[in-house]
C-alpha cells in the first residue's frame, strides 16, 4: 500500500519510497516522474525501484494528481500542477539532492521542477522526453473539428495505450502553451542524460533532440537507441537507463 502526501488544496498524492542504506545512504535520491496517464506501478518505475534498493540508493515513485492512486480528476490536471507534485515529493520526502527521472510528459514536468529549484537537483535522466508536447505535438496536428471541440466542449479525447482515452482539457492545453521551454534557453547547469527511442512514434527523436540546442548545461548527453520505441522498457533499454543514472551519481 502507498503512503500519501497532502497538497495545499487538500488532495492526496500517493507514493512509495525506500531510503538509502550503507555507503550509498547519502547519495542523491532518485525520483521517478512518470508519463501522461501512467502510474507508479509501471514496469520501468518498479524495475528501477528494485535496482535502486538493491544498491542502497533512496528511491521514490509517485502518482501525479489525477493519476493512479492519487486523488483528483485527470481533466483538472496541468503541467504546472504535475510539476508542483514533483516539487512536493522532493521537498517533503527528501533533504539532500535528488535525480529526477522523467519519462515522456514526465520529462517536461521534471525540467519545469528543476528550473524552479535548481540547487536541489543533482541531475536529470530524461526518457523519450516530451517538452512542449501539448502545443508542438498535439495541437499542431489537430483538425479544425478538434480545435472547435476544444472550444465548444472544453476537452478533446484521443486514443491512448491505456483503458481510458487521453482527455486533453482546455486548461491543460492553455497551461502547456504558457509553459513551453523549447523556444528559449533552459537555465540548468546539472548533468542531463537523454535517452530517445529511434522508433518512437509518440515523441519523434527530432523533437526531443531540440533540447540539445536549448539546455545551458555543459554536461548533456543524447543517446538515440536503435529499435527503441516510446516505452524503452526492453532489458537493454533498462540497462541504458541504469547506466545513465550511474553516470551522474558516479556509483
């Protein structure tokens, strides 16, 4: 069973955490930041939690507002709110530095959280990151009918890989438009490791590669994974993620 944090407006954020042990007790805490509509029981989150626990490194996985076992309606969620969830988890559950591991939408939210409080972030590991996806990957490909539906109904539904479709609310689209980061320098100095599946049809590599031009950090690597899809959850992909985390922690 998860534990819960309470947000300023009374909602509950579900999380699972293990503390660091032994020689790695003081190492940066790893915080998993999942993708849109995913939850903390996803295969990558569970695998990395077990991997971190085995080497004695603190690890936290959680569900954003409106996701998984956390409270709230998904259609009331925005990138700003989900970035605040990351900050809440970091600030309430950790005292030292952390490494944010962001997958897809979680990559964008992790970047926003890191920009807002850079001293607490020792590094970022971004997996098929999707900064600005609402405007540049979603709305940019909508038909006139979908744009009208957003104005008339306040929401547009699209198929997803989950039981329920993606529900793109007007609040999410407008907040995402205001929180775009790919058109200006991204003021981060921490190490950033980007892993991108070459066969990803959700977030094309040409999109995530734009981060290389915008990140101000001098320690950024971009790895294009042959045959990798949007999930990047094959055994070889998981080893790539582990190696990326280790390259930051030097463990």
